[in-house]
């Protein structure tokens, strides 16, 4: 017969062992939290607004954006997101999705691009740009990034973006690489992806725009990059600056082959 004391010791041992084997990492917990929220991702509200704005007649010229060329021909949306930033011959500039949208809003609808660019994120026409970018990104969900490097400016912006990624400065001597330049780093219990190479499907560049649960805001890639500069204590680079477009080019080319999950949901 097994003694009661023996059973007690065995039970106590089991209690000690089970939690250790079942314990989840902080990263796994955050991933589960995101998965639970994904079905009701508030980004869907921004998607709906963006689609409406694309088709709606607005601005001084009383026109829609349905003839906007995002790189695949006038009005073609699907697949455009995963090929941006890229060089556009009509503006003779490298443009990401948001800066290209502002160009279309000016040329097709008559809005003042300079005024939009000076507007704070989340306000006025800048909020509309974010909604448009959210819907357009959703139209390419699941597609794989394939940024062009055929034009000389596309190659130049990649190299400039690479240098900016590693450029240290500010009062804390930070760079983008301080957080995203090596494996195994995390901040506030959240893993930081290594972005000097392809981090995989839906990670890093392939996850923005995204809805930020912590502040109830929709964040575009431009806002994400600008906020990274803020955290580094760098001067504000400005909306759609060459610096942010170059960084996006570097990250986008590095993400070649990764599947987009945008618009995603973040903490």
C-alpha cells in the first residue's frame, strides 16, 4: 500500500513541475493576445473609410482617386502596396504609398500637397491619407513584397536607407540598428525583429499600417518611422521626407518574399 505521505510528496512535486513546463514566454502571450483581437481588428473601420474616400468625389476639382496610379496603372490597387516605395517617372521621385497618395490628391482632386504634409498625423486630410493607406494595404494582404531595384534612384535610396538605419546620433547615441540590428532583443517584454535581413512573413515592414491598441490609433508606416526618430531623440524628419522614404525602401527590399499582414494589430 502506498503511504499518504508518499502521495503528498508526489502531488507537491507535480504542482512544482506542471507550471514550469506549461509556462509561456512573454512573446507567446502577446502573440495570443493579438490573435484574439485580430477578428475584431478596429483597422477594418479605417479600411472601410479608405475605400469610401478612394471612390468619393472630393476636393476643389470634384474628382475621386479612382484614376490614381500607384505604380501598376491608373486605378489598380491590388498588388501596389507590396511594390512600394518605388520610382515614379511623372514626379521623378521615389515615393512610398502615403506620399504617392498625396500626389494623387493634389493632381486629381486639387488638394494642396504641402498643406497636407504639414498636418499632424490623425488630423484633417492626413487622417484621410492614413485611412486610404490602410484600405490599399488590405487589398494586398497575403501578397509578397517585391520592391523594384531596377531604376538608379531605387538603388540609391536603398543604400541611403541602409546608412540611415545604422546612423547613430542624438543624446543617447541611438540608431535604428540599436533596436533592430541583431537577434534576441526586446523592449517592454516584446521581441524586436532583426530588420537588416528578411524577418519573415508579417513581421517588421510587412506589418504596417497597424492599429495600436495602447492608444487607439491607426499608425501608418510614415508615423511608425517618424516615431522611431522621436524615440531616438532625433529631430522630426517631416512627412514623406527623403529620409523616411529611403528607410522604407531599405526595409522593404530586405522584406522581399515576405507576406504582408497589413493592416495588422499591435499592442
